[in-house]
């Protein structure tokens, strides 16, 4: 699977708090964000079904 880059805008306070949480969990900020995104996707799929990507039909 290819890795892609995503740029986000985030205010200083939120970024500082993200670093505190990531440090507490022993992760980088990037790894912490990936975990949060994964958890969000898993919660969405639990409620709405698997998200199909590519040539597969996407659930809406």
C-alpha cells in the first residue's frame, strides 16, 4: 500500500495538546493522528458497514 502525505491546519494550542497526548502514549504526533483516524473509520464502519474503496461500491 502506498503512503500518501496530508497537510492540515491546526492551531498552536491543539497541536501542543496533541503532542502531550502522543508523548504520554509513547508515540509521535503522526502516529497518534493515524490511530485517531483509524479509530474514527472503525467506528463509522461499525455503524454504517464497511467502506469499499476503488472499483468497489462505496457505502453511503
